[in-house]
């Protein structure tokens, strides 16, 4: 059996156990509200962290050169190569 199949089986097994454990905590223990609060916080924080990363990337990345400038550089580079 390949390593990929073993890892896939382990991921499947632990995922199913996690679903069962989470369901048990939410429906059969006194920690249900806490579990839902933690889950909601992690979900919202994850989405907002992704949005923050996208915003940072957009703010920190310099704008691309205009197409006309790129065309000028390309034609200049092509003519330089042809003269060699």
C-alpha cells in the first residue's frame, strides 16, 4: 500500500472521529455554547484573516506598468536583439 493511501485513510479516520466528537460535545455536554462560540470565532477570524491578507497584498504590491510602456520596452528590446 502506498503512503498516499495510508495518509488518506488516516485523514478520513480522524476527520470522522472529529465529526463524531464535535457532535457529541455540541449536543450532549454542558460545553455546547462554548464549543459553538469557539467554532464561530475561528470561522469568522479565519475569513477576516484571509480578507486582511488580500487587503495587505493589494496595498503593498506596486501597480503594474501601463501597457504602452511595456510595448515600448518590448519593441526596444526586440530591435536591440536584431541589431546584434
